[in-house]
């Protein structure tokens, strides 16, 4: 009697637990260090919508001369001389960054130093310790207290605002003859004027 229980207990200890519904072995949680390779790959290589939001980074020890263009958000902490064109993406100029470049991006946020013309299709922000010496062209500008800016600002209307303006101006710009006072003249009575 006792021998039966021992053999059953030993069999249970040696068997792999199974999922009763699928009769498949259950997956145990990995111990420390196991399974980290798969998780790191998921973090390093996102898929689907995550790829669109990827941000490239130029570190503070990098010095670049030339042209940067692409289709990713960009964060620069180093030194750059040349041209940056990421027309539909966001450029962040880090606090340690020193750019001597013309910039074209959808959105530009400046924490560091920029010497050159900046075109932000959506908006340009100059943070409190940021510095821009050049002309700005954008639909929206934000300059915080303490920021340095020298140059000119040209505000462009965004496509949405232009569409709204055209709708309203189309309705308002259709004058009638009664409101303008330029109706036909009455020639029989000899008096001129609106009817």
C-alpha cells in the first residue's frame, strides 16, 4: 500500500505538467536569463505601426558634415554642419547639439543651438535654453521665456486653415445687388438708384 503511493508520487514529480484542455505541455515562466534573447529582439526590431514611429539618434560625440535626409524622426545631440531634410518627420535638437545647418522638417524642437534657416511645416518650438540664429518659416511658432532667437519669422497658413478660410470667404464674398446698391436704374421716372 505504501509502495503504491511512492511510485505515484515519483511519477507525478517526473512528468511534465499538461494543459487539461489541449493535452499539451504547459509553458513554464522562464527563469532569470532564459528567454531574454527573444524579448530583446522584439524590443530592437518593432513591427507594424511601431516602425513608423522609430527615432534615429546622433549621439553627443558624433560630428557630421553633409546632408541628412530620411523618413524617420531624428534626435541630434552632436555637432552637424550641412543640411537636414526630414520633411514629414520630427527633428529634436538636443541640449548638447550644435547645428550649423538649414533644416526642413514637419516639426522642429530646439533645446540646443542652431545656426541656419529652419522650416517646420507644422511647428517650431524653441525651448528655454534653446538658441536659433536664422530665419524661421512655419505654421506655428512657440518660443519659451529664456530662449534666444535672432532672425525673421514667416508664418505660413497650414492646409487645414486655408481650407477653412476658403469656405468662409466663399460665402462672404458673394454680394447681392441689394447690399451693394448697384442695381438697375429706373429710366422712366428719371431717377437713378437701386430698386
